[in-house]
C-alpha cells in the first residue's frame, strides 16, 4: 500500500490555550470546515466531537488530548473569479493532511499538554481576545519552548464586549515573546467585528453564507489603509532581516514578490524566530479558515523539523532517524487510553519507517516484542482501521499489553530508544477505599489502568495504615479520576480529604558511621559504612560531573571508596539502601529530596559480609545522618492569579494574606483587576468556594504549581504533630 499524502503535505499540530480561550470551539470549526463533521458542535450545548468524554461535555472543559485526522485545501486554491472561496471545492493536488491534537487548558491536566508537545511539529496557540495572555498560556508556551515547537498565535473572541486585539497582542509581546508579529488586523471589534486584513497580501477577508462557509477577498477599507501599510512595513522588516539580498532589495524600495515573503516567513516560523499573530472569532465563524491556511503556509511538515535522535540499545551509540519511509521503523508512545468499545489504545507518533497491522515491534524500554494487531486512525471518538502507517503520521495500536507512555516502539533488527517524556510530580494526595467487598478487586484494576493512562496520577499504599493513597495535580484532577472509576469501571469508592504532598530535605551537613553486626550462631551479618551528606546543589552548565558520581534528579551518590575497603560488589547495595531510606523521611515519613551522599569509608568481613548487611547499614546510617543535618519540611507553593472586579480587591488581598500568601503583582485586565500571588497549596483547599462567596461569584482563580519551599517552623510542628 502506498502513502496517500506526500510528507511535505502532512502537518502534525496541536491546539493549545488557557482554559476558556475557545480552543475546543476552534477545533469544532476546523472539523466542520475540513468536512469531518456536518454540524458544528458547541461546548455550551455539550455536543462537541473532540470533547467526547461524558465528564468533558458536562463540565464544558477538555480533559484528555483528542487526536483527529482531517484534510484541508488552502483558501487561495479554491478562489473563483469573484474572489470567493467555497469550502466544498476539491483541489486534490493542493490538499493537506492534518493530524491535530486538541489539548486541555486546565492546569490539573497539564501533563496532557506536555506529552502532546513532545510529538507535535507545530502548535496553534489560542488566546482570549478580552483576557490576552493568562497563566496557563504561559505554562503551555514554556512547554512549547522546551520542546522547540514552532507556533502560530490566534487571538480569538474578538466579537466579545471588552475584546481588544492590540491589548492582547501587547500581552503576548510582554509575557511570552518579543518574536511575535502581526500577520493580520481585525476589521472592527466587539459587536462590530466583521472580518480580518491579511498584511502580506493586503486583502480584507469576510466570511459569509451559513457558518461563514464562503471566504471572500476584498479591498481594504479606506479608513484602515494607513494602519495596514504601517504594520505591513513592520512585518516585512522582520521577514527580510533574515536574508541579505532580500534586505538590500527592500531598502532599495523594490517590491518583494508575495511568494518570496511567504517562503522566508515560513523559514523563520519553522526556526522559531517569528511567531505570526492572527485574529478572529471562532464562535462567530470568522477567521478560522485563514488559521488553517497559516498552518499549511508556515507550520512545519515532518521533514522540516530536526531529525529524531535516540540511543541504539545494542551498542549504546547515539543514532538519528530521518522522517522517511525507507528508514527503519521507530515511533514514540505518547498516550494510553482505555476505549469502551475496542479496549486499550496506545497512541504513537511514527518518526521513521512504516509499520503494518500484524507486524512485530520491539519495545526498547522493556526489551519485549509485541505483535501489532489492529491499527486505527482517529477522528476524535470514531475509529478508522488502517493497514499501514507511514513516517510522520499519528495513529493508535489496539491491545498492546506491555506498553507505557514514553516507550519507543521500533524495528527489532534496528533497536533504538528515543528521548522519553518527563512529567511533573503530583502535589495533592488523598485516601481512597472501596465501598464494598465487590468493589475491592475492581478498584485495583481501575486504578492501575488509570495510572497507566496518566503519568501524573500515582497510586501507592501507606505501609503503616495499609490505606490506598492516590496522588495527582489538583483537587479537580482527583475528582475526575474518582468519577471515571465510577462510570467506566463501575467502582464505588469513598475518599478522604485531599492531602498535600510534602517533601523533606536537609539544610546542614553530617558525617556518620554505622556498623551493622549480627551474630546468630551460624553465618553472621557484617556491614560497615561511613557517609557524609550535604544539600544537593543544582548542576551548573559547564560543570563536569565526575566519573564516581551517580546523579539523579533529586539525589547524588558519590563513591569515594579507595583501596577496596568495601568490595565493589557491595557498593550498589549501599546506594539501594540509601534510596530506600529516602522514601520515608525522619520528620513525618515524607520522601527525602535534594541530598548528596558521599560513601567515603567502611570495612567488611570475609565471611559475614553480604549485600543485605551493607544495605541495612546504609539505611540506618542515612537515617542517622539526616537527623543530624537540620532536616526540614518542604511544601508545594502555587502561583495564584485572581481576576476580580475592583470593589473586591481589598477583600481578596486580605484573604490571600491570611493564607500565608505573598502578593507578587497587581494589574488590570479590561475592567477587572488581576492579583498575582504565591500561596502554599495547603491553604488553598476550598479556596474557589470562598472566593465566590466573597466576590458574589465574580472572582475567577487560576492556579498552577510554582515550586517547593521550606515550611515555617510553627507550621512544620503542626504538620509533624498531626502525622503522629
């Protein structure tokens, strides 16, 4: 079977935004205009295609990243002599295949955005035309920066009261990037918003007919010509500064052909040097088609992005995989989902080669081979069986047993491990227990499935109380998990109050010695270690880590043993003992983080020494050392932004101060005030309800994790007492 679309006509992109910026509404318009749906789904009516889970439709928010395949012919290819483009005209030679991922905007489901960024080639970042850049816009932008994903900005909702393209654009420049530049201008704003001006072609576009199906190009209105000329000059200057010949022609007053400008702008967008800004109103069906044109014109195809790099698991050497069907097969699993109709789905992005249903793939993470039974392509909640998937495409395999998120699937003859996906640590925990004996077994299966699907959702057992503890990114996250257990797995469960995921660390240093000696008649036990511990300093760029140092994210192990005073075979047991001891701190049993441990001396016995003896010696030595090294508790601090009418500002700042919060900034957004602060998570349970009652329901909170900080001494004593 041959590829139906050439690689250069494929676009893998995501739609990302802060919650309520109109992201899912935009996705629904895209599906309608690309012919994937014959009716536009509306969030407020609960009939959207991308938000297909019951909880998403009820709450009007996106929870999981939905993957959709659709096809688009650019507007200019469908224009008739009258300057009108109708959505129905087919120009197969100009058609592009879009693999779109619609991601959640709510902070509690941020891991969905992070994992999606890893497999996308580009992103459309949607902004609310009234609010501009919001906290989650910043987080999503940061994830895109880390993954070096090229972006197109779309300022939405310009028909709303209080909307301002210029204010929103200024907030992008100020809070996200000075590389953003206007590609369009709105014609009118708020109730008078009627179309957009394209600054490159200098055409005014209107969207007529039912659902804005007809796009028509006109002359720019007289009263906007001067403004359009001014901003076109700015745009062209930003484009031509990347090419000496073009720059020279421009300075000589020559008119640069439109195709050359578009080609150069595309190069700059793919290189993350320019982020074009477009505008519209998805709800009013204005501007979305031109966003799709911009995806075709400026966002990269799989052959425009850097090659995938991984480690050959046989040789340990670094290898590259080109986006080509001729290369050995390699793909990254970025999402797992339990589908009520077909069972377990493993979503994967193919970086190189091709794979057919029925082929055997090698999972380089666990060294296991599995047979790919069915492969499906996704139209959100509908499935289309495919026989073969090619380089640069996104699909899902049905029924893979041993796969986890971040695993690489590859050709067994050419094993490779592509860079995996790193997820944030959960910050909220709570007890959960089944209501009946029948729910007991089902609950275990449900929790295991859900934690496989979502790496920021963790399940553990408290060794002292034997209770099941679940952890996640926020109260809403855990609430949705419990709801899904009930609906999808039929499990009724009771939950305790949410608990904060505290950590322990040290602020001082300590030097300890511990001998583990046991004589029991037969062979005894003997392990003797000397440890030095200190707070772990972050790695600074350019500082080389020495060969005897094992460095992990929150732990460093230094092996300074000389002359075989402890034989080499016992060193791993010492490290293992220390890591085990770090799982339960000395203050309240919370995990210990950010500690550097130096094993510098010890001794052994020819007969009585063993791995278990050295492991036990290390556990006891580490616990002694932490006691002496000024142990402290760390708590998660959240960045809190509250948008509130001016008359409630005093009350809200008072409430934040009463919760051990520190006010960082105060600003304006339209007619409302914005209070930015940092507040300990432990003080924020039930905060939304309090805020609503204080502000007559008009205060809107936005929360995201900021960092861990040392708990004040008086609060620490209360926490330790409550844990005992």
